[in-house]
C-alpha cells in the first residue's frame, strides 16, 4: 500500500500541489468569512 501511494504521488505531483493551494485558499476564505460578522 505504501508503494502504491508513493507511485500515485510521483505521477500526480503537479496536480497535488495545485489542489493543495486550492484547499488552502478555500480554508482561508472560510476562516475570513466566519470572522467577518464579528467585525461589525
């Protein structure tokens, strides 16, 4: 199983990086959106 995961990561390295940035931006938007009502 570990070797399968390693091969998947090796094959899809570029898309994993872009997916990680997308997930990070979604989490940032969620945190900012949840804190907005407290500012007003």
